């Protein structure tokens, strides 16, 4: 079977992508340093441990597996941390990605699927973001992802590297079959934090800011089920295999939910109360980010089927109760 190198394949989204690739007939080769990923999440193909900044290690992996494409998920991704430690984000995300891209080109691996973010757009309230929305990131996380997009464009012009770039924001849910799921240490994502609070694993969920210009005062985000998201990445790989050229796609539902709405749905799905407290706004948080996916639907044939709050929370709750990797 055709090998695909999956960076960050031991992480939340990357592990789900590996399962989707395996189901589609590929062999996913996980490359991960296990700083935020989990060995137990690597279930669908070979594992190679290493750092993206280690060019010699990358060269070894490319030579060993001769992958037909790279699917790049590995990155630091926390907004608050990016505001406090921007240098770490530029060093890890940009320099690591540049090293990976150079290694791929040297190995003749010229198809590249990149996990970017709608955070590259910055704050565009009351609009549905599309691929032509101006990019004005508000923090080092979004800025580093935009820089990697620029690197990919430059390497296409110079070396013929073809890329499919996906921009998305909040990812939620878990594998309905329970083989992989969402687990971070420390946990920073809304849905698992909320489920921890429901389950008594933390005293309460903190809602950061209730004075945003939204109907209930809390931030609004577009949530996509992780399984829908990784299906799009496999379609992106197929797009490159069909020699259709480089392309940028937004992935979203076109409608968002506030933090309070997510809390209310979680109470409904789990039949439990969500204990929460109110905290101050976090630096770098936008009021509203909602992403359309008209281009992905029209050109890739991508149709999200599980991206409802009910499905995302139900799948996440099932995974949460299963004990996960280390619970």
C-alpha cells in the first residue's frame, strides 16, 4: 500500500487521520515527538519518533518509507501560550515545518496536505470566512500558520511542491468506534474541559469572558467533527493524486455556536449539569470565527455528516467515559 507520512499522527487530529487513511487503503506512517501526542494513539501504521527540526532524522524516515505524500498536523496550537511565548511558536511551527518541507522536496515527495487554521484570518465579526478573506492573524499561532502557507507557495514556485491547505478552527468529537479520541495534558480544549467538569475531574469549567458582542456575551466558534475533518484531508490527498494543483480550502459548517450554547447542549446530551465559573477574556481571542466550506463541498465533494453539537458531544462523551489513553 502507498505510504503517507503523517506528522503529529499520535495527536488528536493526526490519529483520526491515520485511521481514515488506513480505511482508504493507505499506510499512515506516524512521525511524532510524543510531547503532546500519545503512543497508544498509534494504531494504524508504523511509528517513527523524532523532531521536525532534526533534518537527519527526517531524511532517514523519508528514505525508509518513501512516502507518496506528507500530511502535516504537528504544531503547537494554544492561543494563550502563543501570546505569552511567541518565540516558541515561531521556532517550533515555522522552523520545524520548513525543515520538513525541505526534507520532502529533497526526497522527491512533492504532495503536501497541510493543517492550517482560520486563526490566520484574525477577527472578522459577523461574516462567514471564505478562502479570499484577508489574513490578519492576532497571535503567533495564526501568524506561524500563515507563514507556513507562504513557505508552501514559495516552494511550489521553486520546486514544484503541490499543496492542499485546510483552514479550520474548532475541532470536536471523537472516533465513534472509540479507537482514538481527544486527550491533552494539560487539557485546554472546551469540550473535554467541560466533560471533565461534568464528570467531577475538575471543579468547574472556566468561561473566559462574557462581555463579547454576541447574543449571550460569550465567544462564537465554528465546530467541525474530527471525523468529518480528516475525511476532508483524505479528499485533499486524492485531489493532489489527481494532479489538480495546489488549493486552499476552508472547512466549517458556516454557522457557529457560543460557549454558552455548547454548555447547554452538553447538559442535554449527558443529562448532567455543567459546573462553570466566569473568568476574564484571554488575550488573542476573537469574538466570532465562522468558516464556510462552499469550495470544499463543490470541488472536493466534502459533506460533513457528523458536525452537529449533538453528535460531537455524544461521541466525545462516549470516549471520555471509556477511560481514553490514561484515564
